[in-house]
C-alpha cells in the first residue's frame, strides 16, 4: 500500500516551506527515486521550478516541467505520468491516482489555509487506511 509522509515545519513562512519541500525532493532524487511534483496550477509549477533551481547553491536536481525525461517532473496532472514512484503533492486535494505511487510526500502547510487543507488530506488518507508517518523538520 502507498506510504504517506507528512512533513511539518513549525512556525514557517512560505519561503521556508518551499525550501523544505525542495530538500525533500532532493533527498528522494539522491536515493534514486523518480518523482512527480503535483502543483495546483501553471503559476505554481513555474514558481516551484524556479525555487528548485535556486534553493541551494551547491544543489542540482535535474527536473522538467509538465512532461519529459528527467528524474523529477513538475506538473498539474498526476494521471499522465510514466514511472514516478514518489508523488510530492503540493495541490490542495488528493489526486485520484494516489494509489499508483509507492510513496506520497505531503506538507502540513505554512499558514492557516494550507494547514486546513493538509488536515483534510490527512483525514482522507486516514479514512482509507493509508499508512501515515509524520516528520517534524527544523528550519
């Protein structure tokens, strides 16, 4: 069954939150995973793409937007992907294809609206019996 990991960054800003997600993506890439980063819309795809390029001077995470041949793909539709085994869900809802991934990375959010959406996703997973894990991360 798909494992779901929620990452909690206490008292964070949106920038801290994005950097944390970039570190998680980088770690998954370094461990040899194929990763799909699901965003809400094209503007978020562009913002995350730019953040992934510059979040750390010494880091390089090969990625593409929408589709292509790279270990990390950033897009808005988790249904038309080839091989990724890890889903990083930045969208507000759980995609229908969530069970096709070995692992799902979720964030607990960085402000009241994003934390509320994260709680709803957590309940979704919990109600369906997904194995849930929580990781508290320091900034």
